[in-house]
């Protein structure tokens, strides 16, 4: 999950800049099929 977030930042300078400026937050999440719980990872 953390590698995917890092890859998004690396491949998209636009999203990385927006995140740096505090206008966007890139986070990963995992949806647990059993129970429907969503676990977020920043």
C-alpha cells in the first residue's frame, strides 16, 4: 500500500504538488470484505 502511494506521488507531479501545498491528501486504504471495515493508511 505504501509503495503504491509513493508511486502515485512519483508518477504524478501535479498530485504531488497539490499534496505539498496542502490542497490534497493521498492516502491508501484497504476494504475488508468480512465486516465491511475500511482501514486507512497515510
